[in-house]
C-alpha cells in the first residue's frame, strides 16, 4: 500500500525526535473555489509552531466536531487514533497534514535540509516553472503528468515535444471544442493507461494527491525509464526521505508560514491560498541528485 510511505515518514520523524501537540485543524471543501484542504498546526516541545496541508479530495464528513476531541493531544496519539479508524481519504489527508506540520522545522530552510542529507533550493516561483529555468527539461522530452497542472501544462507544452496527462476524472471533462481544427501536443488519458503513458515518458511529474488516494507506489513502478521523477504540491511537502527511497528524484515543495496572519487569510478566503505571496517554494532532492539530472 502507498500508505507505507506515510508510515515510514512517521518513523523517520520519531527518530528525529520531532514531538508536539496538535493545536488546530482547519478544513475546507468548496468545489466552487477548488479548496479541498485539511490544514493542521502542531506546537512542538521547544515552542516551534509547524503547519502543513493535505488534499482531502472533498471526501469530508459533514460533522467535523470530533476534531475538537483531538486538539491539544500528542500528535502521535492523534495519528494512532486515525490509523485505527476507517482511513477514509479525509483521515489520510489529516494524517498527511499532521506529519507535514511535524516536518515543518526540518524542511523550512536550505541549511537545515542539508544537515539531514538533502539538497534544496529556495525558489522565487513555483517549482514547476523553475525546472524550466534550471535546465532540467529538453525540447525533445515527452513529459507525463499524473494530475492536470492546468496553467503549467499550457506553459510547458510550448517548450517540449509532447505532454501526456493521466487523470482520474472523466476524460470528457477535459475535452475542448474548437470551431477551427488546431494541432495540440497535449493529450489526456484515463488512469487505466498509466503503464503505457509513464513508461514512454522522459520526465514524470506526479501530484501529491497520489499519496492521499493511495496510488503513488503502483505509479512509481512504471517510471523506471524516466530521466527524472518529480512530485509537486503541498500534499507531498513533508520530510522527504521515504519518497526518495521509492524513486522520486525531486520534490516541488510548498511551505506555508505558521503565523496568525496567514491563518486569518486562509480562513477568510475559505482556503484559497493560491495567490499568497508569502508561501515558500522549494526544490528538494537527495544530495547530489540535481546535478546528475541536469542536461
């Protein structure tokens, strides 16, 4: 099961002596705004406040009052309780958000990541845009996405040979009517075509949602031919060792500030954080990996 990645990450955090109490949880589920987010805060024993997010896939219980019962409990006790339950996607999103919050102090800056054996680069833009600037993509590349990264697909398609996208949603949702015929190098495939699409790709970019929906490990099995594999998004922004051990080369991390001002904006926007200016975008990889995959 893909949940093994989460279990190993929990073990890694315990080994790092990451401890804290769950201090707050915020949940949004607006399909109109596309805000399927579970956001948790942890107060560590040394007073550090960490935060993190998981994609709940809009699979959110109507009654969330049970969350009040776990506030101020030890974070690992909360994780244990969740693991003993039904393990719905919402539960997994909450678990991911808690391990991301516990990871926060270990991945917030480049120097700390280097101490733990990783290379990292703080970026001025989202990591998907930065990989073009860093010379990681070639014009002859076939790039496969797991999940439709809307604006970036349009951007990268002007640069590469072909963009193939795997989606769980009905393929008809991605059709576009054109009164005049026009060639396109962007194709969308159902998840049943995963093996065919991923084995043919030079570069594979997966959404962190594949962790929450328990598909990431089978998908990674099909990426052995790729020059590099990247995961992107807030749902994969936690201590990265387990992901790297499974063959991920790069993580496009999105880190959130843990202060009150961002928290208020998150609440008032109903989870619409996409235009926030004080997010931290980072590219994280195993030590020396970035230089090996540069063209």
